[in-house]
C-alpha cells in the first residue's frame, strides 16, 4: 500500500509474490506491471499547482474524507496473505486502519504490517521487519547491514568537513520543512538541518520564519513530496525567486520521491546525494538525474 514497501519487497527478491501495489508504486519499473489496488481521491483530470494540491488535501481532511481509495474487488481477488501499510501520515498513503476496515468487510484474513519509521535508523530497520514478515529474515538482515555500512562510509568521508546549514523543503505553497528521517540524512551527509528536528513530523512554516532564520552558509534542498525531478525543477525555479531565500548560498532541486520522501532502501542513496551536494570534493559531484542546482 506504499511505494517504499514495494521497493523493499523487490529488494528482497520477492517480486513474484507481490500481488498488488498502490498507484504511486513506480520503482523499480517492474512495479508498474503489478495490479494497482489503491488510488487517489484527489482530482487528476488537470495539472494542479502546489497550492491547489494543498487545498484539495486540506478540504478532504476537514470533511473527514479519505485521500486514497481502495479497490476492494481487486484486493479480494488477489487474496493477499500479508499487506504492508502505514499509519505515519494519512496524506502519504492509505492508513493501516482503513485497510483493516476494508479487510473486515471483505472477510479477508490478511495480516496487516504497519511500517511507521521516524528516524533514519528506523527506516533501515523496516527492511528487517518486512523480511521477518515475509519469511526472508536473513536476506533482509544482510540488506539492512549493507545499508548501514554505506551510511557509515558517508559519515566517515565527511567527518572533518565544515557543516553548512541545510533547509530541506518538502512543499512550497505553503512551505513545509522535511522532518522525520530527513534531518538524520542531512546530518549523516555532512550538514546541519535548520528549522526541522529529527524524528518530528514535517511542519508548515511561514515565509517570515524562513526569512528570519540566520544560518551561514545556507543550502536549500527542495524535495516536494510526490514530485519527480523534472516537476521539482520547474517548481523550484519559481521558488528560488522568493526574497526569503535570496541569502541562500545554493538552492538545489533534488529527486525527493526517489531519495527522501519514501522510507525505503533508497534513502541511503539520499544520504550519499546530500554528501555529494554539500561536499563534492570528498564525495564526488551529484548526478544531474538526481539533483539540479538552481542557484
């Protein structure tokens, strides 16, 4: 029911056992061949601005209406034994409670495993949790250990480098900081997260608050949730003109959906990407397919 879980299933070599995915599950590309069992209740007939998307989400939440839909007939036909879901954010994916309610109506006895990490270490531990649930504990442990080793290598590489302030924005209208595990990723990559705390939910900021914050040097990472890199760059070119960001030394658009928003194995790629942006002399330059410098 969430893209990060789909990525973990594929990473554990269980693609053939995957009988249903969400409409957002697009990595690896083979995920697109799987039956889609959850969709969005938001309008999809025309492109929406960041502000329009935010208002549409808020309107449904005010009305206590779901943001996501479940295809109950497809779920029933798939006869799943395990469903991977989440309760971390009702805006990000179908909540586990909604899944369990649907299963009760369908008379389905699937086990629902809720993946709700809040820190970088928790994200990696979710790999092991999925492995246990799916009978691949040894493979999951090996994968998790390799991910931890990669993070440790990045930490060692940037250990003696200066640590710039990093403002990570996961939305632009209104602005939201990137919370949860993202501040940990920034720290591991050799920066200091500003206006956000590790393990704490992302929160709405005011532009006045952003403009008043004093950090030098300051790097802005724009990583809107749900956006691919091309859409992020387009939105970011407008964002960089905000007067509150004029003092930023660098403004970058990064592939948030791939490396930051989804708590799966690729967050470690995100840690490496942060190091490449902040410390290219020791970490190498970032790929233009992963990040674009806007200013």
